[in-house]
């Protein structure tokens, strides 16, 4: 069985987090921003699983299940807020909504 070194696994998780951060900063659509936040949460959960596997403990997997529960609650509340925002402003562009805030 081929094992991947922990450093490579952590590098992969770091790159995944960086991709989510770049997606959060670059995209202006709020749905894509929410998806980028989910990628960041999953990369943090991946670090917990990597650490748990490295030390042969189940704590990393338990923390990952907790992270999944928190992100599912975050997505449900976030999508509800996005839906209300779309019904009220007819836009999902963050910059356009910021301009609407300055007008009022």
C-alpha cells in the first residue's frame, strides 16, 4: 500500500483552502461566494482527518462530522437569506447590492 506523506496531504489541504479564499475574493456573485466558503470549510475538515489519521485517533473524523453539521446549518441559513435578498433586490451581485445600500 502506497502512503502519501503528511506534508503533501497538508499542502493539498492548504491549496484547497487557498482556492476557496481566491474564489471568495474574486467572485462577486453571492452564491459562488457561499460555495467558496464551503470549499474552505471542507479543506479545514480535511486537515482534521489528516491529523487524526496521522496519530491514529478518531478525533479528526469526529471534528469533521461536526464541521459538516455546522456547514449544513450555514448553507441552509445562507441560502434562505440569499433567496430573500434576490426577491427583494432582484440581484445577487454583491457590488450592486452595496450601491443600493448607499442610495437608501
